[in-house]
C-alpha cells in the first residue's frame, strides 16, 4: 500500500495535552522512513478552547467542527490521489473528520479500551474523544458533522479490545451505552491465539475497511503513555496478531492512530516502539 502520513494533532480537552505532540514524536522516531510513506503534512486545526459548550455539552465545539471539516477534506484528497491515509492523532476526536472524508459503505475496525459512545450529556469530561463512536453512528451530539445521518452503519462497526465494566460489581456506573448493532470483541477475547483467529475472521469479505487504533487498547504495563489507561489490555504480540490479517486482507483503505500522549514518554522509548510496530505491520 502507498501510505501517506497526515498529522491531526487534536487534543479534545482543549488544554494542550500531550496527544498534540504525538505526530511530531512518531516522526522523530523515523515513522515515515520506516514505512516508506509520503508526507501529507498536517491539518491546520486544533482545539484550543477548553470551555464546554452548554448546548452540545462538547468542549471547544466550534474548533471541533472546523477540525472535522479540515481532516475530512485532506483524507478525501489523499484517497482521490490513490494514497492510503495514515492519520496521526491527536486523540479519538479525529475519527469523525476522518470518516467523513471516506466514501460511504465501509466497515470500521475500531480498537480501543473504551467504547467512546458517550454524548454531550453523559460524558463526564465533555471531551469529544469520549463521543467519537457515537458521533459517527449518529448517536452523539448534533451538529459536529456536516452530513445528516450516520457516517458508518452500526452493523459495520467492530469494536475490538475494550474492557467492559462488570454490571454485577455494582459500582454505581450506568450500564454501558452502545448501539446494539455494533459488534463487540472485548480484550479478553483477543489474547494469545484468539487474536489471530479474530483477525482472520474479520479479514474475510471484500468491503473496504478503515482501521482505527486507539493505542490505549494496549495494556498500560506495555504502553503507559496514554491519558486514560485501562488495565486488562492487549500486549504487543496480541495487537500484531490481530492487525496483521486485517492489513493483509486487501480491504484496508487507511488507518488512524490515536491517544499516544507524548508528554508521558520523555525518553522517546514508547514512540520508538509504536513506530517499529507500525512499520512492521504496514510496510510492504
Ligand atoms: Mn478512543
């Protein structure tokens, strides 16, 4: 595949968190050279307004709308030029713009510790990175997207690697919200040989697919440099076993990588590992 790397350094807290510096850190770790990728530059759109909009419940919603539009336009340009976009976040708030740039009718492979299915009312933070999957399936706050209706059919969404909360624990948390048509394979179903089996199963078919990798799908023991670490995640071997068949499926049209917090990686060792694994998975 002919990868083109596009930086989308959005941090949906609007407070300048280290996700903004992730693309620069991954570039410093030699990602483009290792991939033999073209350089698509950066989207000129950040969220620098930390105020939670009272109407939508979303932090910096005007900035988010502008960023969404800008990312979508660049992703469409890259696809039209025959490139495979590799979009570097930033946090998961880049997902709505990324998917808005795709032609309709794709599958979404969504790797994340969290479901990202809050809306402006239920999100404890107001960060759009809590709401990206609900926004793209038309369950989120209105007015973020330029289009009406879902960007992806919930039945074409595969959430992989999340850590469900046990409803029997009785910790007072609301039951998890998610569209019932969304397919869920929690992290416990992706360990050891199960990871490759799930990957091979998903890889069958011919529908174009987008791969979204929130790096907090990994266990905090192997990748602590994220803002919302969640125990019980995948190790690097599980991740590569799962993603390898997806990349080789011939169905992939592009990929987004989010939630690496470069401020938590002072010596660059985690950026190095991420770049190495991506190169191993994606380079021809
Ligand atoms: Mn996420």
